C-alpha cells in the first residue's frame, strides 16, 4: 500500500518530501546563478566539496521523492543519477554566461557526478531499509 493512501499524518509525507525536494533544487539553481556571488566559502577552499555535497543531497531527495509512493529499484537510482548529472552539466554550461561572472569547471561536474552517485546509492539503500522494516 503506498504511503500516501494511508489516513493521518503519513499521508502528508508524499507532498512534503516532494516540496522539500523542489525547494532544495530551486535553491541550488538560484545559488549557482547569482551574478557576482558573495564569498560564502573562503577563497583558499575549493568549492568542489560544495558541489559533491549539494548533488549528494539532491540525489537523496530525488530517490526519496520516488520512494514515498512506491518501491525504488537500481534502475530508478541510475535514472536519478542521470537526471542529476544532466542538471549538473546544464548548470556548468549556464555558468559560462558572461554576465553571471561565474566559471564552469570540469572538476565541479565530476564532483556533481560523484555526489549524485553516492546520494542515489544512499537513497536507494535507505528506501529499501525503511520499506523492509515495514514503515513504507
């Protein structure tokens, strides 16, 4: 039985997870396209770790958005990874727009891909564990 068909507070879980995912993704998009970004990270620290963490979070949330309404498979995790990496590539291309004063880097796209892979795998493991416990 899908989680959203149950009465009570669990029925709120599906839209909540999906809204959180959408807000997170929009925040990522806005944050990476603000012209002349403020110094959020010290200049002597690589933003590669930020990319890895951001895409890890995105992939976990995307898998979670699927898992709240149905069992997820490895194929779903691979699709989530492909979506996240495609978005990462578009994001890097958009950062090449001169007026944004941003820079596109291959290592950032690599970090996006690694973060998305770890996030998709972690999301899949977590979703299966929760479902196996009978909570989903």
